[in-house]
């Protein structure tokens, strides 16, 4: 009996922010996977190790969490005044499904350094020492992101003293600017309202801010769903009833936001929208044991990704938080005390994060100009991944 041998594909395993993913140069992928479609999805699923009914990703590169089951495909840009095109694929753990509907804000922090190290950025744009400005075209949502990548002696500097809650060790700081971050072509507030009454049959009716910035996100008040906003993963991820409630809310919110036409479609759109809940600043102990004091934060936020409470905060959800906080009258803004603000510091399960945002209102319509945050990134391993040749 003959067997198809494995193929090996150049790849880099990277941490970006509080996420990890496998990065590819588009030209290094097998020809059938250089275009979107079934072959590409099958390749990425097998490489990550999905679908895995055991939920462990033992036979793949995935980490069996939404934060570590991610893929990135980069290529020289197709857009004027940009350096690199960035396509993100969120791989489902237990389903044969790759979600291309949104961006990953955390892995964005690693895009610039990968692009520089792999020759995707023109050498004339890289200083011998200083800061390289990498202009990223985010192909999922068709938006511009600017990464400020530190360079030492002509190479990306990855080590440093910048500390990011949710990441164990310090590294070099990478500042990220999300330009005009409303996801896709839609309005920041798809319903036209800062706060809606979201009716969820069998669950209840909730005040909700549904925003389309960074990534489509449904914000709820923690107390309306019997939480405080200080919860850690164990309080929710071990509670099947709670997880089912959040998924139902997410599905009905997706319909209300116009992202899907029917509730049934939510199963095929797992990455977006996100569901998050906000609470007033309150003392709590983070997952690392670090004491978080109410006086040091403006509010608490907890968010779910791919059906589970996130261990820290998705970068794209942080963009949504920063944008909503800058707009007076949203649930996020009210939880932070209301009024005008250009930055917000929020508590999440792993610690705190500060996000700056600019938003303006013209003729009754809100526009987010820019959201800024700092992350870090580094290469964990580089070489080749191997995938059975008959897997795609």
C-alpha cells in the first residue's frame, strides 16, 4: 500500500501580543494554496491540527485555544503607499473551519517584523538604527495599519524591557496605529444607535452597544448578565450554560448588526462578532496573581473569542474598546465614567491595557480616525512545517 509523503513548507512560528500563530510568505505556499479556497483551508487546518475532537491539537501546530490557533499569510503589497498585505485566518479547534471574517490585532504586532525579516519591505525604508515604519494593508477588513518596528544594526530588535500583561517575559515595544478602524465598509454603529435593546429569545433583553471598529463587537453591562466584570477564565469557561448564553447573544447580535441574515449562519462565522461585558473599575486579582486596583483603571472589560472567555484581551477588541470609550454615551464610555476621553485603561483577566483613540462626529455620524496601542512580538521558531501531501 502506497502512502503520500509529507510536504514541507517554509514557515515562522511567532508571538504577537498575547497570541501565537504560524506565519507564511504567500509565495512559499503550495501553488493550490496560494489562492483562497478549499485547498488553502484544508492545508491550514491540517497544519494546525484541526478539527480535533480531543481539543488538544496534539497532531499540529495549534495551541488548542483561540489565541494560539491562528495563521497569517503575508505578501508584497498590492496597494499603493503600503509595504505588505496581511491576511489572517482564525482556525477552529473542533470544526473543519477557517474564519477569514476579521483581523487579529495581537498578531498585527508581529506582521512588521516578519515582513522586514523576509524581504517584503523595501530596504530603503529600513534604517540602520531607529524605527522602521511598516505600512500594512489588512486584507480581511481592507484597512491600513501602521507598525513602528525597532531596528538595531539593520535587523529587527525583538528583546527589550516593555512588559505586556498576559505575556510572561518583556520584549521590545511595537507601537501599532489602526487607521480608520471601522471594520470593512460598514458604519461604526450598524444600527445607528449608541445603545440598543437587544432581544435574545429565551435569554432576555439587554442594553447593548454594537460597534464596528477593529472588529465587530457586542458590549453588554456585566451586571445585566449577573457578572461583575472581574471574572477570570475559570468562572465562565467551565460553565456550559454561561457559554451557551453568550453564544446565543452573539448570534442574535450578529443578525442585529447585519453581519448575518439568520441565526443559523452564526456557526459559520465564529470569529466575528465578539461579545464583551463591561463593569465599573473594581479591585481584583489577575490570573498571574497580580493585584489590580480600581484606582489604576477606568473600567473592567471581559471578552469572549471563539466561544471562550479570552485570557487577556484580543487586540481588535481593544480597538473596539478604545473607540467606544472615546464616544460619549456608549456602554463602554459610561462604565468608564462618561464624558469625553482620548484614552482608556481597562482591566482584563491578565492585567491592564491602555488604548488611545480619536473619534469625531460629523452630521450625526461617528468616525474613528485612529486607535493606538503598544504590543510586542518575537520569533519563536523558524524553518518548515510538514503536512501530509494528501491533506489539501
